[in-house]
């Protein structure tokens, strides 16, 4: 490998290279970043290309094509000529110890194209090239036999160079030369370029930046609980199909108990098991909150004191284990996405949207159709329904705890989506807003604007959608329709507002990228949690007993989505700044109206209500307790009875039908 350098560089780097080669498992060299976009389009060249949409910039591992072939965003690099002289070239920008290549075919639902065998060459100046050797012969590597399965080839003789070329030799007989690639390599310090001699920026936080399988995740969560026993609690909400527990970390100044007036917040990650960044971010987040709380970080202390936080790092542990076994770059685009039974949990919740919309279309008065707490359909609750045990566990969790705000962490794109996720009339994509659209857009903007990658105007699009034109947020249904999503179910069945965050272009980023990804998302994760304190909150009480009234309806004038009070009578309604007319009613009580003002600070306005029982319900309560009816109420009752008797007499006198 040292002979690939010029003599000047060889003498300068000799000691470093010997250290690298002797102390490094060559398979440990990380991906250079074609998939993660760390490698820019300018670093990629090719001998030819079939079209602009099949240029060298599209030759990235796991890149996804648009809906149509031959558009601007196709699914691979494809050579414009079919011969053995074609190549895809990467300029690493610095001396690099190249150790391997991962290859995929073209992502397409319309055509079959992949490379079966290929050679590799190296260069320091892009003019003179040396082949990758296998002993005395030029190495020929085995490529793909399908479109999607990534195939790794480690070089028998790794080489130090600045440039690398992938040179296809054979390809699928009914197709043409097309490939997606990732290159593995370890950057080498360059004494002639101090910029590249610096270590890559990561994170100053001392967190456990690596991928954690099921057992390692449990150990990390236990270590956090041991470090911060006064503010953390680990509990489970159920099991996966194979029996793995769905662990949740609770963080609160009073763990294990709902405190009156304190909002409940949740983050959910790993619904798709192969979208792993959310899992690691939540493990990092629980470590960070614990340590910063102990260090006296006032922002974190306030968050823990005022909020009950629940972190579910792995909703689909079975899927994660399947992807983890293959590894970061080799799990492909779909392995581990589904549950063990093959269920996509992102479509597995009850579709309450269409139940509500159908009822509205049939109703004479749409105002009488329920816009919240819509019950689950009977078919869904039957034992024969195809519902994953993980989905059922999360639904029970949602019903048990009065969550106010949530985010569902995914991967494979860089965008934040907000409900509704499902379109009306089964249209493939269409903006389908909720009644709380303005606040949902605020929530999405909060996360996206604080995310260091999303907020970068120079960033490249991940695959085929340019979300920057929408400020990196979009209505979920306007991206693609998703009936049965967790976000829509959360909004229509509970009080909880929930968005989806697509965290990175790479579904399974290499462990070396986790510190950077933490820094990209840290402020977003904290800032988004703080939004649970916007709007109004209060307690709805019985005027006589002062007890909290559960299941009271809180209606905001002009807003077509109501919420309900929790078991203790407390409630939270997320609202943008403004003046609001609030009506509260509960069964057996007279309704009450108040005007409440919401400010711009993330500090909820207290808006308590005291309700008076209706006369009939009050009398029932008095009689049930063995008490005497007050004299004024006795007079009212006699008067009501006399009116009823007179009405019956008048009806009978007119020849009314006998009762």
C-alpha cells in the first residue's frame, strides 16, 4: 500500500501508515459517505452516462429513484456505452487507505440492471492508474445478482491513493451497466495539508456513540437508571412477536406517577427496524438528560421538573435485530423494516380518518360528527385482525397515559411531516390538513429549523424529492398517502399531537457518523420537547366537591377538533399565540365558557374551569348519599310535576292517542 504514494509523501507518512495498517482491522474502515452524502457530487465522475438522471452523482448506495425511469432522479449511475472500459470514479480529496467496495444494482421498478463482476484501480493524480491486485494477478470482484442486495468486496491488497475507480467487466445480460456503490476507506493524515490532518469533528458530549443491539440497549438503559435513579424509571409496554420486550425510559422528577397539570411527552423510534438513527438518538438523549441534570444544567432541570418524558427507542426490536446482524451498509433498504410477521407498522393502526370522513359525508349536520376520541372499529379489535403485537402494545400505552405531544422518528429522508398522513378518496398524494394545521406546521418547523442538516441551504437532496422548497416540512399526505399511520391515530383517538421526523438520508448510518448525527439533532430534540408547554392547560373541577372531572370536552371556538380531560380532570390544549374562546362541558354538568389568552413563550396559560351539576344530576347525587333535598329544590320539583300533569291533560283533551 505504501508504494502507491509518491516518494515525498511516502517518507512523510510512513510512520502513520505503518500504525494504521498494523492496528486496524481492514473491515473496520468506515464508508467514505456516498450514501450519507458526505461525499459531494463534485467528487464523483464517470467515463460516460446514459442520461443526466443516471449520471455519476446517482451512483450512491441505496439511492432511490423517482416514480419514473429516465427522469432527473433515477436510481443509479448507468454507463452510456456498453464495454469493459467504463468506470465510476471517486476523488477522496486526500490520501486514503482504500479497503473495499459495496455494490448494488439500479433501483427501478421498470428495468433490471446490475453489474456482475468488476475491477478496481487506484491513482494519486487521476492520470496514472494502478490495478487492485490479488497476488500476481489483477483482482476481479463479484458484484450483484439482483437489484437491491448490497454485496461487499474487501480488497486482498488495500491501497493508499486519492482516487479510486470501479470498472465493470460483466453485467446482467438483459440489462446494461448500472450500479450504486459505497467505498470503504480510512483517511490518512496529509502533512502537506493541515486541514485534512485534523480529526473529524464529532461531539463534545461523552456519550456511548455506537450501535446497540437488544442486549446492549438494555444494559445502556440500566446504566442510565443506575446513574440517575431519582429521575428515571424503566418499564415495558409489551413484547414483540418473538418475545423481545418493548422498553421505555421515563424521565421525570417524580417517576412512576402522573402529576396533576404536568404534560406527558413521548418519543418513539424504530417503528421500522432498519431505520436505526432514531434508536441511537434516544439512547443518547436519555444519557444526556441524566448527566446534564446531575451537572446542574438549568434548561434540562426545568424540562425534567415540568415534563414527564417517555422514550421508546425500539418499537420494532425484531426488525432491528435482523438489520443489525447484517450491519450498517449491508442491510440494504428494506431488511428489518417490517415486523417478524411481515407487517409494516406504519400502516398497522386503525384507519380512523376514513371512518370520520365517511360519517361527515352521510351526516345531515356535520357538527354532530365526532372529531376526536373516535373509537376503534370492531373489526380491528377482533383476534383475527392482522395487527402486530407491537402495534397493540403501543395503542394500549397511548390509552393508558394522557400524552400531549409526540414525535415518531424515522430515517431515509431529511424532512418533517405532519398530519394528516392519509388522503381523502384514496388519492396518491394531496395536502390533507387537520383542524390544527397551523400548530402542526409550527411543530414541524421547530424541529426542522433547529436541525443542522435540514437548515443547511447548501445540502443535497437525498433521493428524488426537494423538500427544501417547503422549508423541510410537508403535510404527510402531500408526500404520499399512508392510511393507518400512528400519527393520524394518535390525533383522532387520543389528545396527542404527533409528527414524523425523517432524520437522515441513510437509514443505517455507520457508527462513525453517530457523534455528528447527535450534534445535528440535539437542539431539535430538546426544543421540540419544550413545545409541550405551549397553549393552555388547566383542571376541570366539580363546583361542589372540587374533584376533578374526567372526560370533559374542551372545545376551542372556530377549531374543529376537540380534546378531553384526563382522569384527574387536568387537560392540555396545544395552541399558537392568540385569544381563544373556550367552552367546556361534561355529562351531567352545565357547560362553561371562558376566554383565554396564549402568549408567544413556551409557557402554557392556566385556564381552569369549575362546572356546576345540572339539577337532575345534583338531586341524584344527594339522594344517593342519603341526604335531604333542599327546600327550594323541593318547590322546583313540585312545579315541574304540575307542569307535566297539565301538559298531559291538555294532550288528552285534544283527543290525543292514549299512552
